[in-house]
C-alpha cells in the first residue's frame, strides 16, 4: 500500500504512452472492442521487442452501458470519439518508440491494427506519472 501522507512525485524510472483509440470507420463498438482484446492483444504481445521493451501494456475499454450516466454528469460536455486507451509503460519513451519502428511490429502488428483501429483519428499522450492513491 502506498504511503498517502508523503508528497506525490512524478516517477523518474519509467514513462507511459497512452493511445486514445478510435475504431475503424464502419466497425461497431462491439466488433472493435472484441477484436482489440481477443485478437490484437495476442498479436501485439507476441512480438519480441514488446516483450523486451515494455514493463506493462494495458488496455482500457470503454463500456457503453456507462454512456448515459456519463452524459448526465457535468464533467464533460461532448461524447468522446475514442472507445479505449492503449497504455504502454517502459523505462523510457525511446524504448516505446523502438517498438513502433521495429521491423516485426511493422510487418505483423500494423496490418492487424488496420483491421480495427483508425490511426488517422487517434491521439497520443506521453509522460511521467505519479500514483496518488494505491490500495493494492
């Protein structure tokens, strides 16, 4: 369990890159969601450089059953075009970008991404992170 009495600090030993995922046009949310989790996760995690360079790879999946609840809140005024977030964690941003330049990634993973993921409408965020509450 984290000590919540100390001042939060950004981690300097690792970085995260988050890709806000938009489904390929014409693909339903359910098709996007299932393919990303059931097929693409295995394709991506099977390549050697991902195993070597990443400390963590997570998928955050939006759940459409929460859409009405979120719409009723005042936190955000517009519906997001994104249906999930891919989160990559490594010791440096260079380690993550090495994956995206890797020959096996380009040959195996990118063609699979084109089956479900709209690269043109994705957004990428990167930086250090701080854990504020951690009850694990």
